[in-house]
């Protein structure tokens, strides 16, 4: 897996991200719940606590190289693994990552003139690309994209994690 992402990020960026994740984990490991027993509300509260901790660690220059995509990625992994949560109320409050393929999927929907993305602003997809020093600003932009994805899910009573995953596949051209 690291070989796959080494080419996407570059070896130096991947090494920096992994090194900083190790530092970050050491600061937050004591507040991690048992993911096999917690519910979506516990995960949502965890995401908010971890966002605050990460923001503080970035501001103190203890950690760098972890932006909104790398921050939200583990939450998609956790939710993907915990299918027992997929129908729990509140699952859509957990902000999920977008990334290259999801961005392509959204742009493809816009290009194909689907009405449910007519009010989507493609500038929202640039949160990770603008090299902002503000994690909270970039996360807020991610949250706007996630909210729109959640609203698409409401059309078919589907949780955002499924829409996010479908957009990933749609962006890759797999569906």
C-alpha cells in the first residue's frame, strides 16, 4: 500500500505524512475509543476533538503535513469497516475525505448536467490544493463538500459514505 501512495504523493511527502501521523497518534492515542463498540456519535465527537488537537499541534509547529484529506481519511476507513453504523442516525455528521477521484466524480456529474449538483461550487474542491496554513478553514471547505454529498444521499436515503464511495468509483470511470 505504501508503494501505491508513494507515487501519488511523492516519497518525501509520504514520509513526512507518516512521520507526522506517528507524532500525532502519540498525542491522541489515549482518547481513542474502541471502534468495535462505539457509535457514530462517539466517532463524530472524536473527529471534533481530534480536529481541535491537530489544529493546536499544527499551530504550535509540532506537526505539519496533515491537512483535511489526511485528517478525514481514517474516518472513512473506520466507517467502511464498521458497516453496523451505516444506518445509524448521525452518520452523515462525520466529515469524509474527497480527493482526486471524488473530485473527478463531482466534476463529471456537473459536466453531465445533473440537477442535484447545479449549485455546487468547484472551488470547494481546492481545499487541499491551496496550501493554506489554516486547517480549520480548509476543513470548513471540506465540510461544505461533505454536506453537499450528504444532501445527494438524502435523495435516495443513502448515507454519505456510500455516495462518497460511488463518487470515487464514478471519478475513476469504474461506474
